[in-house]
């Protein structure tokens, strides 16, 4: 069984191409059935690759789209994937829409993967990520914000240091009533 990775794309470029990509997602959204039979349903990543005239059999398409929205000229696509961001999906979007650049942020806490290709921080500026057992990851601009958030979880003040936050979360998860919980704080790594 894979470790699930939460991925967010920010697709930016020529407004016509961004709008065209948005229309592809709306087409998938309106369908009653999947484009290609699979175990995920109509939001399987391979369906998007297929709609973009890509060959889904040559890429890792493990996962599904969980949401999308167009805000001005930025199309956000949220999805879950197995283990890590599926670069083949991103490459297919950029191939189908040459002016579009796809920035991503991925968070897969079991393997301590938390990274982005947004080198300028324009779309994903937060350098800290708190992954949890049952929620979307939380992102923070400062270690102080992360410490305040964790302090609310553990119900005591936590110093604004990575080690202190890790230790507070570890102690909290060791309590008998919290054994099923899992939290981990990560620094977001910038990849190129």
C-alpha cells in the first residue's frame, strides 16, 4: 500500500491556455463516468493525461484529483498521489499548454517528503509544513507560527525551535489517548 502524498499545483501562463486547461477539468467534472476504466474513478490522474493527448501508460498516474479552482490567471489543482508528485502529469500539462508553467508543492510525511519547485516563493511561500494523520497539511511562514499552532494541539507552550516542536509532538503522540495520531513538522525543501 502506498504512502499518500498531498500535492497542489499552481498552473500559470497565457490566460487562454490556463482557461483551456480549466475547461478540461470542467469537462471531467461534468462526466458521469470515467474516461478510462481504473480504480479511482473519473478523477484518476490518467484521465487528465488522456484528455491532454498524452499516453497514460508511460507515466506514473497513481492518484486522483481532489479539487480545482481558477482564480484570475492561476489554476490550482489539488490531488493525492502515491509517494510523491507525479512529474509525468506536470510534464503533460506543460507539453499540452506550452506557455503554462506548473509550480507544485508536495507533502508525504511518512518519507519526510515536503518540497516545492517554486524557487521564488511566489506561489508557495511557506517554509514549514505540519503534516497530520487526518487533515490536509498546514503551512506556516515562520517557526513561531508553527510553534503556536503546535502549542494549541499539545495544550502547552512550545518553544519556537524545530527540535522543541518535534519533541512536543512526540510526547503528545505517546499519550495513551493519542496513540493513533501522527504529526510531523517539516521544512519545505526547494527543488529545481
